[in-house]
């Protein structure tokens, strides 16, 4: 932004315009799903696996296991990547899981 001489007006200059799809494809690198270790059981793992398999894509999948002593262990899936879309996020929210998009 640049201030004009003798004025309170500001200039706003657009440097680039991209379609939202292109921004998602080019800038979305990973999604991290946080799992409290005390809630992890066979049912949760199976449900999460089904959700992941229903959303194949190119985004790296990270899993963050939150331990009771407030530390965490981050794991990257070597074989699974996902398509981060509204359905995936809704399904993670329905499982009451936190996620971070990076």
C-alpha cells in the first residue's frame, strides 16, 4: 500500500489473481488430523480409515497423536493421500476430530 501525498487515501494494488481450485492444488500441502490417544480404539481407526479411503487425492496426510502429558507424536502416512474437500472436513468434524490445513 502506498499513501498519496497530502491525503489519507491508500492505494491497493492487485499483484495476481488465481482461481480457487488452482490455489488449493498449488498451495495446499498437507492436512493434519489430531487424535487424542485416549480416544483411539479399533472403531475409530476403522471409521477414519474408511473416510480416508473415500477421499483419495494428492494432499499429504499427517496424524498427530496427542498424549496425556501434553506432548504429541506426528506421523506422516506413506501410502495414503487425500483430497481435502468439504465432505472430508464435515466427516472429520462429525467424528469430533480436530484438523489443521497447511
